[in-house]
């Protein structure tokens, strides 16, 4: 493919052994197999302070936020795995979205340049029986309201503590294939939209 779709992949979790990091990496495999260029990032490598408008006004946008925004602008698609925190979005992911939504110098207020014309696929895994599905509802609503086209395809894997093997793959081969298909689907849609 001459103009490979560019996809940014990340999990809304900082935990080193995060199940959602493992999950999104499976989707990354599917996207790469569909000829997409994928950049995986770990929010542990881009620590962002809790969003505070006074901090923004006094010190500007933190460098890690600028890096995240540049990565978002350089990619057309987003693969996002989000853990569920009390039936909602993880605070780490919400904070990253809030910071990325802030305009940089020269941008009009509410420009949302990092989110406009992006296409996203969501997934989650959780120790609970619903696999983080309730949190995905909120992630979908937030992204949709700020200009991201969120594809209807998604996956929620329950019983995360026993769902993965020692290599980070899903033990259930059907689930493994379904998560890889999420990455492939995003790459295919982006190629069609190009």
C-alpha cells in the first residue's frame, strides 16, 4: 500500500502489567497485518499533570502534552484500550483527552485539532464480568462529542486476570482473532477514506 494509514495506539492505563496495554497491542498486530503504520505509546512515558487551567495559563501546555498532541495530529486513526474505573473512563485517559483538547498558540478556542477527522476503535478488558463495557460507553460519548468518528466495532474482554497467556495474547483464540480484527478494520476504513 503506497499511502499506508497511520494509527496511534495506546491504553488508558499506566500500570506496567496493564491488561489493556496487552489488549491494544493485539489490535496493533491486526492493523499492521492490514498494512497500517502503527505507533504505540505508553502514557507512563508521557506523564501529564492533572489538568489545571491556572497551570496552563501560568506555565503553558506541558511538553509531554505537546508531544502527545503532535503524535495525534500525525496519525489518522486511534486504537484505544480503556480500563473501566467505577463504571466510567479511566482518569489517566480522561486527563490526556482534556489536555489534548486545549488549543495551542495560534489555534482558535475549541479548535480540537487533535481530534477532528480522526477515526477510532475502542476496546477494553477488566476483571469483571462485563469486561469494561460500561466505561467504553463514556469514552465513545466523549470522543464523539469532540469530533472523532468512533467505529461501532468494539470488544470488551471479561475476566482479564485469566484471559491472557504469558506472552500477552488472549488464551481464547476466537477473542484473539476478534481483537486483531479491530485493528484490521480500522486500517481498512482509513484506507477507504483516504
